[in-house]
C-alpha cells in the first residue's frame, strides 16, 4: 500500500486531485477530482504512466490479458465506483452511487441490522455511535445455544489516525 501511494499516486497524480478515503491491508478507497483515475494523471507524466500502468493495474489491451490479470495478485482492481464514501473507522464504511452501494461493518449481521447510508452519516455528523445486532449459534459442551447480541458497531472513534476539526479529514498520529 505504501509503495502504491508513494511510487504511483504521488508520482502520477497531483495531490490536489485525489483524497484517500479508506485503506485496509488489501484495499484502498480513493476520491478523485475527475470521473476516473486515468483522467487525473499529470499531463507531463502521461507517457511514463502508460509504460508503467501494467505494474499497478490489470492490462486492458486484449481480452486475454484482461482475463489473466484480473486474477493476478498484487495488481489493483476496481471493486466499486461511486459518488460518495462515508468511512467511519477500520472495516466500517459505506460507498454509494446513484444505482448501487457497497458497505462493510465488521462483526454485525447484515440480515438483522438495518444498514444504510443514513446510519453512517448520522454517526459522522453527531459523533454518537449506533448499534448493530448479531444473532448466532454457539456450542457449549454438548449443547447448541442461540444468542442475540446488541453491540456498538458504528463508531465515530478512529484509532488509526487523528480526525481533524472538520470531522472528516484525518492526519497522522503524532506518537
């Protein structure tokens, strides 16, 4: 991830044309000032970008290359394209577009918790957590038991970076 940020993003894209929204060990959500990443490549870096693009992303020159590269580890693949992202904390985000959505809330049952954009936005704007429900089975000795657990699942607390006064932007932790 650090190589991608420093050796690709900062090299080929002007810092004013992108913002990191959410990052995990195997994914990065980026907001760009244009419709897609190709449209924000620095003009003076376009030729070098075209030469090095295959090092970071799947090739698109032939259907065979595209099929092969979409399964190649280490290349960044587009998982979602939308118009907005609410990233509360690690593994708790909501991406949306006019036609679809993608979200994550680790440790919460999607079937038993109403998960929607409003829930994420309310936590972000009020700075107050929201709960989620987990239901499941657990084996204790020779018995199988069911459980229902309400937990604070949507939290404003972000431990990996310092949230700035605007409530949205972040910076590094000064440890």
